[in-house]
C-alpha cells in the first residue's frame, strides 16, 4: 500500500525541502520505492537537491494539466535507482486538490513525499494524507509551526506530526529561548516525529546535488524518521 506524506515548512528556510529530500533518500535505503513531488511552484529545489535539474523536460504542472503522461514528468535521482523526483512547475499552476489526488492514485510507489509551502495547496492535499511540519527551535519558527498546525486543523487534516530540524543542542540551551524541548513541543502543539541535527555537509551535498557519503547524526536521524514513516515502531531517542 502506497503511503503519501505531505511535508510543510513552518516558515521559509526551516528545512522542509531538506527534510523531504533527506527522507526520500532514507526511505530508498530501506529498499522502498519513493517519488518526491516538488509542489513549490516557481521555486523548485528538490530537482537540484537530488541531482536531476539538468534533465527536466516536463514537470508536475505538465502532468496535472495532461500536457504529458505522468511518467514523463518523473526522473530518477542520482542518489538511488528507486528514488524519483517530479519537479515543480516554473510558473504557478493552479489546480484543484482533487485533480492532484486523482493523479497520486494512479502512481505505484511505496512512498510519495510532497514538498509544500504552507500557503500552497498543501492543506487541500494534507486533508487526505499524513502531514509533517518542519520547524526549528527558534521562537519565530515555533510560532509559525503552531500557525501551520492551526491551519491544518482548521482544514480537518488528520495525523499531523512535526520534526525539529537543524537542531544544535549547545545553541539551543545557550540561547535561553526555551527551557527544554518539551516547551517547544508544547508551543507547536503537535506530536514530535523526530529531531534532525544541523549538518552542513549534508546541506552542501544537497546543494551540489551529489550523493552523501558520510554517516552523520543527521543521516542517522533521517533514517529513524524514515523507519517511523515506514510503520516501524522505534523510540524517539
Ligand atoms: N539539518 C540541517 N542542517 C544543515 N543545513 C540545513 C538543515 N536543514 C536545512 N538546511 C539548509 O538550510 C537551507 C534552507 O533549507 P530548505 O530545505 O531549502 O528550507 P525550506 O524548504 O523550508 O524553505 C538549505 O540550504 C538547506 O540545505
Ligand atoms: Mg523548500
């Protein structure tokens, strides 16, 4: 059974795309076929991160408007031969969530990950699928995370989780913004799915669209979140 997860950034730069690309990679390592769909019209990033930007002919907009067959807008990533990308349109392509949902139903992957902005058509989609909000432990990101959560709830989204991204323990405690992580979790108000540490090497690899060689804490954290998305019951810490 295919599992669709919508990933929404609490605020720009919180790492929604990083998390989507990283989880795609981690699920593929679990030998699950994955399609990552970039929904951020006009500001593609997944194609770049997963190394297919120079191959694009058709994109999500073409697939949704039937300008091409769905499979023509799908590209194999450089990271794995079971990790695929459907790039975002360069122009905004307004389309009803139902058209999108119907397209998803025709696709045969173990997992579909959707990279979205909070003000896109994410809410229309995440009503049907699991939603993951990416947030950082800064007050502004936490407030935005809570706003996104409230919007999701208003739109009757089910199964909403969040991931703390780009976490740095020393800076978290030195900053004094929060006493502990429980305070962050309470203020965002959703269930925590995992914590991804800051990892500049992985960020650089994504920015070069090059495979990651290191086995860092962030890669390990992404592996654990992917296992949870894959239905394996493993503890958070
Ligand atoms: N855990 C992390 N460690 C280091 N850099 C990160 C991490 N998460 C995101 N980044 C970097 O931060 C920048 C913004 O991330 P991005 O995923 O594009 O944010 P968003 O999609 O939420 O706007 C990118 O350069 C990305 O590589
Ligand atoms: Mg993004």
